[in-house]
């Protein structure tokens, strides 16, 4: 039986390929394919991670620009992973924001556990 992480990683690869072969059929995501992928598969997640007063389209455009390292207007798989990494980091950071005001001892944790190692 596959672990949750294995299933999640397979899902990332499969979703990437599902969208990368749309227009044109290649192994890259155009900005349109990238936008469709995020809006159709991760829109609620994006709403929880994007900066305040930012539209989904603006957030997606910024993510695309940050990930398109070689500035060719399309994302190869490794650039797509960079984007997922950025979104995951944003989500992780936002998960801590509402806990900091309650922390009297910053090194004592932040009120929840999400696998930073053994306790």
C-alpha cells in the first residue's frame, strides 16, 4: 500500500502531465495551462495562501514569473515544482501567523504539530 506522500507525489506528476499536453502537446506548461491547472485543481488552496488584496490571476502570474527561471514563457517540470514549493512555503508560513501573538516562549513551539520532528 502506498503512503500518503507517495500518492501525493504521483498526483503531482499526473496532474502536471494532464495539463502540459493541452496546447500544444508537449511536456511544458504554458501560462494558460498553468493558470488552468491551479484554478481547476487548487483554487481554494490558493485563496488561503495568496497575499491579502491580491487577485487569483495576479497571484498566479507572480508565481509563474518567479518559477520561469529561463524566461521562455513556459514551465518545465522542475520549474513547476518550484512553484509548488513556493505555494507550500506560503501555506506553511500562513499556518504560523495566527499563533505568533500567543507565543510567550518562542522556542516552545507554536501551538500545533505538523511534523517538525520528534517531540
